[in-house]
């Protein structure tokens, strides 16, 4: 089933009219057998339909929607090619690669194990890297990691890394994953899970507004791509998004830059009494709460779905993680690369020597799906009331991608948009803390309410903790 059709089955509404959505173009943009652009375009089109549902609730009207497959594919590049920075000579050039990201990429690869299999250890963020290195007993170099992984059986290493709260995964062929207990669990669940967790009176959208999500308040407690992309997606449709982080939390600067458009940012440490109280006050008047922490972390601090449903009846609580809503790996943390490894994507991409896809496909697809689920839940809240828990995961996104079938001719894929294509979607943002930026902007086209970013890309912690 095409991804768009699968996602439409999750709506509590008739399928949109045949002329409402136009998806144009085709893969490949990247050297990959996966239908990356087509799957992302389907997810973006579904997201736009959900925004259209909210617009119809506000105005009684629906809009025309257009999505380009090539532009959709380019969203998964992140800042590597799709963010330009003005140089001293006035010319815009690609943002330089982050040394931290280059280091992570060099180490976070599939490595052969002692039992003839493959394992991908993950090395993002210093404290998590340290845990992996301590298990492996090696240095932070590719040759040292490769030699250390080669001493382990794949399943034993996966368990050892999970036991210390680090991240990694056995590389499975896709058919092996679908027979794995966790793969079986995920295959039994919808790709976007929307669960009504409490009753409350219907909550109509605020009156007026120039966009589907005008005056909808979103708290964004996420870091590093998938979660921030979900909140960014809501900002593109007019939501008031406040990012919440703390000064001591590690970040990856290019990822912050590229997922903060249209948001404000504040510092609150929810582990302290005063900041926890302030966050609860903000949540008491929020419409959407997006979190991407390790499963169970928010509940341990009193900010779980049921906690916020009691505090703010009608809340839409969005959880973004690696392994989904339950199952044997449900409490494990992970990243895009881990999801690709365990679900079979690395085997499909690389064959006998597994490889990662050329882009952070799972991250961006999961972010788009999270915002889609949030808007579906907001529509249900407006019609029938209730508080909702929306759950999306990197593994589910990888499995959705694989259900779209494979390409056979992709060797000559360009790997990026042409300069003309880029300029068609480019958004300039001058005077940011990162310099003068020109970025690939929102790629959804809607006839009445174009997707857009409001304001200037913020510095972390630059706003007061208030709406």
C-alpha cells in the first residue's frame, strides 16, 4: 500500500477529493534503492491533509495541496547541503560540516562481529559515546571500534550496550527483523499510534487565525532531528512553538540550527523544583507537548502522558522514540542509524556489506509522521474532546519505507537539488547567531495558507519561559 494511502486510513474522515492533493516527480534523488523522496512526499502530503482538516474546522473551506518528490527528498539532507551561510565576500556557501558529526559518522557504522554478523554501535553525544567505548574497551577511532566489535557475538554486544543505557543494534536482514519478536510487535501496530487517554469536553480551535494552527501552543522538549522536526512541522502551519531545553544538556549545533526555524527557545531544567513548576505552568495551557526522551523518563519526573492529561485536559502528547510504543525493546533508546540497522534498511542499502542510507531518512520521516498524528488528534479533540497520546518511532518509519518497494536504477542519482530547484524553496534568515542563512524552506504548497517560518532562528535559551 502506498504510504499516503496507509496514512489516510488513520484519519477519522472521508478520503480527500481526488483533486485536493498533487504529488509530482519521482525518485531517485539519492543513490539508494529506497523510494526516499516518494515516501517523504507521501508523508508531507498526509500532513498537509491533516492541516487542511483543521483549516476546514476553522473556516469551512479546504485548500489545494502540492508536494514535489525531489524537494521532499531534499528535506532529509538536513544542513549538509540545504543550509547555506553567507561568507565574507557576500556569497552563500554550504554550511561547514561539524567535526562532532563527522566523528560520529565515522564510528557509527555497521561493523562485523565474531559470529559472522554485523553490529552498529552509536556514538552521538559524549556521555553515550563513553558508555559504548567502556563496553567495547577501545579508543574512539574507526580501526579500534572495528577491532573491538569483532571480538563480540552480535546479540551479546547488543544486550551489553543496552544494559548500560547506551545505543546500538544488531544488523538484521529485513525478513529476519519481521520474524524478530520486536519486529512482530511493531508490524501489529499502526505506523502512527493515536490513543485517547482521557475524556474531556470538545475543544474547538481558536477563532480566526491565518493558518491551520494559529494560536495553537506547542511545547517542544526534544533534541536532534526527529522530535525537533515534528515541532518544526507544526510551526510551519502556524503553531506557537516554544523549545524547552537546559544549558547542561549536550546539543549538536548544526541540528539545532536547522530544526529551530519558526520557534522560540527557553531554558528550563525540569529536574529542579522551580523550573519543574514553571514547566507545569506552561503545560497547563499548552495544546501539544512533544517529547523525545528515553522511554519512561518524562513519567519519572511527573510529565508523562497521564500526568499532563490530568493537568491539562485536552492535551495532545506526542512521544518520539526509536523502538515504538512497547514490545521487548520498548524501553531501549536509539537513533536513526540504529533503526536502519535493526529493521533491515542497512542490508537493503548495502547488500553483503551493510550500509546506512545517504540521508537521515528515519529522523525526518518520523518527524513528519509525529506532526501528522498531532494534527489528527487536534481534529479529534475539536470534534469529540479528549486527551491523546500520539506515538511515532524511527523503526516504524524504516518499516514504512521498506513497504514502498525498491528502485532498480539509481546509480546516477544527483544526490542534491539543482541550484534552480533549491532557490525555488529557499528561505533567507539574516542576522542569526549562526550568520546570514539561506535554507531549504518548507516544501508543502497550500493554496490559501502557505507553509512558512515566522521570526528569526533563535539562540538557545533566548526567550523567557512564557507564551
